[in-house]
C-alpha cells in the first residue's frame, strides 16, 4: 500500500488530492461536529465529479461527487481526504456508495480514528476489490480536522487560547478597561476563528467584568463568504447556517452572571459549569444549561474534566477567551494546543494587567517555548499563531 512518501504517487495524484483538500475547506464553518471532507472523482486525470461535506446530517463529500460524476464514476479514481464511512448514521455508508458506483481506485489522505469507523471503511473497499491507497497528503488532512482527531485520539478538544496584548504584554489598564486594545480589523478577524470553533469558553472573572456575548457576529460582512457554494479561498458561511458555537462559562459558585447578562439571553446554546455545591437560587438560568464539575486539588474547577465533558458533547475545536488566571492555568497544565495572539502597536505601562498569570520558571532552561506557525498584519495589529515547541500537528 502506498503512502505519502511512496514514489508510486504521481504528480496528478498530488494535484487531485490537493483539490479535494481545498474542497474540504469549504465546510470549515458548517460541518460541526463532523469532520471537513472533500472528494474528487477523476478518469485519466480529468475531473468528472467533486463535492464536499457541507453540513452535519446532510450527504457526505463522496455522495455529492458521485452525483456529479454519474455514470462516469465507473472505473474512475476517487480522491477522498478522510476514510469513507462504513456505518449508517444520519446518512448511508459512503464506502457502499463508492462500491455501488463502480469506482475502481480510491486514494485516501487519512484514516478515520472515530471508533465507529476505525478502518472498517477501508476494509470494505478492499474486500470489494477496489485498488486502495492511503496516506497521500495525510498531514494536511489531519491539520484541517485537528479538533476532530483530537477528540477521538486524546479524548479532548483542540484548545486554542485567543489573547490580545499591547507591545509591553498588557491586556487592560489597572482598572480593567480594555476596549479596545486592538483595532476593528483584528476584532473582525476573531469572528472567523470563533465561527470555526465548536465552542467558546470563558471564566467567571471575564463573564462578570466584561459581560461578553461570545457569539459570532458580522456574518453579513465580507470577511465571511456568504456564497452558498463557496470558493477555494472563502469557506461557506451563511446566516441561515444552523450551527452556532456553544458558549461555555466556568462559574464555580454560580455568582458571576447577573440577571440580564448577555450569556443568559438564549441567543446561542450556553453551558454553565459549576462546582457540585453551588445551586441556582433563581430563574436567571432558565435559558441555559447547568452542569457540575468537580474541583481539583487547588479548589478550582478541574480543567481536564471540563475538556472531557466538552469532548463528550462533540466539541472539536475549543476557543478560550478569558483572563490571565484561567489562561495561565490552562498553559500551566499543558492543555493549550494553540495560541492566537494579537499584538497592538500601543503601550499600557507596568501597572496594567498582564497577559498571563503563571509561576516563573526555575531557570531559563525550563521556560516555555513556542513556535510561530503564522505571522501577519491584520489592520494595524499583528496576529501570531503559535503552538508549543516540539509538538506535532
């Protein structure tokens, strides 16, 4: 069986799998909790059908591609970014659809680690006599669905912390004033990252001080492509999309949200996690869900348990927008997979609030190191995307 480094894959294989990956990206905002998947069907290097998974509960990428190909699918090659499913959920098995259409060869970028599939789709294709090859552009396919793979392989979501700071590493004035450190373009950019997330999490301190909404706003503006078919550079995002990221609040004592708080308004699904001893004393929580989380040895809500609860609810990518204490605790416990950091060209002074609350390392050799994956200008600000040094995608 070929893999990505096998010279048996020729240039046209790479080109068509790259096309399938671009198609998969069109579902960046809409497939939760399912993975983003693309499919290209080709005969002698000519594309005869293509498709991508658009929304959970609707047909998968292979089905759309087979519909487009029609009878030309017989004897053709299918390039799929993720192992075709083999079980019947809300849609029929895609492996069966490929077999029934007479596909002769299937090239799969990445195996599916969902235990409902876990190689069964590949086995079904192989048993049907289809020429099966895997591993072509596997890392790119995994990168596109890093949250999906994290949920099944690690039992927790891919955790991204979003932070904004001044040049001197401060997030707010000493009195808590923070609107706005970054400019309008950076704040609009954050909405894209929120929209691709399964859930957005904050802590009691931020909920109390800032009264955030934690919703995806400005969907009608140009930074979201509202074209229902999308294109290679602009994934689909539509005001009619049924999915809204889950809002999650860590409020151990159930005392951070007052009546009238935006997070209690029912405008998006909301989960408030609290300690077992806390009790709701009035009806302010009527439009949200409450659930308990045990405290850790330091008396805080157990963050590892929080992530397990969210994974069980189908959360793939979790974006944290919180204060220095919660973000620092997540970093200290090595639960952060990615930092989304906006740096504004301004200075707030040494009495302003710090970016993170973290104990200092004992020596420089023990300092936390991060690698920069991406750095770009967003308006007048700079956006950095970082991951812990030494970690894989």
